[in-house]
C-alpha cells in the first residue's frame, strides 16, 4: 500500500492471484490472507506470477523467483499496485434470489481498486414492491427507497460485502435494484462513483398436482353428468 516494496503487516492481501511453478506447470491461487502453496519434488524450480487480476501491475523488484527445492520454502512474495486512478471504486457481484413472498438477501460488494485509502458511501435503491427488513451493516440513513451505508477508511483493495434483507413481492412481479458507491477524499469531496443494475421476475414454486375442471360441477362433490365435457386447468399454487 505504501509502495516501499516490503511486505508490511498493514499491506492489504490479494485474493485469487494466480501463480505458476515451472517446469512442473502447476498452478496455485492466493487465499484471502494472500497466501498460496505448491507441492513439488526436489530440484530447481521457478516461481512466476500470472498477473491475472485486472487493474493491477507487478511492483516488486522480483518478477520471478528461482528456487532450489529441498524442503519447505516461504517468504517468496510479490507486490502489486493499482493502475487505476486514485479513489477508484468498484461495485460488483450483485446477487438476489427473488423467491416470491419470502425474505431474501440482496448482496453486493464494494471494493477500493486504487492505491489511495478513501471514505465511501454505498447505497441501494429498490423498487417499491420490496420491503426493507435489515442489513449486515447498520445503515447510516434511509431516504424513501434508498438505503445508505458509510464505509470509513477503505484501504486499497479492501472489499466490503453488503447484505440487505428484503421481503419479495408476489409471483411474476418485476424485481430490480441499483447498487452504487461514491468515494471521497479526506476533505469530503466526491472523487469517484460507480453503480450496477439488477433485474428479474419474482419466481414461485407450484404444485403440479393442483388441478381443477371448468365448469366445476354441482354440490360439494362437484357432480357432473357422464356425457359432459370440461376443460382441465393446471393452476399454479404459490408457496412460501
């Protein structure tokens, strides 16, 4: 983060960065702690990064490491910096399973994709047929159909997942939402904004054995004459 080419404890860790071990042609991906590992037999090997993460460039002096594998080896680190403008943020990974008449989670991720820490206000706009219930991060405010969250001092490549629980509308209703975020400098001036849209139709389960006949017949037993004909209807039955 401070671009000193040293792995400091405060530096953010990169998840899903790809690395290769040659000539084994084996591949490893870093975890959320930035750690990765290979299994290999003894001998000379070369460890190289794949630079698979968009917007990042290798910044450390070593673009690869030559290893004489005789046992466990650690401390072979690679540093990256963002090639995007300062205060860049990304709203991504929108998700909702819109099952009708049930509480469901709207999820989205806000990530600082720049080299500069920033304050962020994330927001969510839903259509009026969904009712807000709660969220994993307490909102800083709610105004009509918009919910706001304040994310203070988001460090470079730190991401925050926001989950907002809403009651879904009846079946076949259109469900849509917009998730967005604004980044601000230390003086509170807006620097960057990003937003994404999501839309789908609310879905419901139905009982395939729920059938009715038109006309329904007479009396409680729905009696009909042997020669009468009718129309067989399969009627969707909505369930929670």
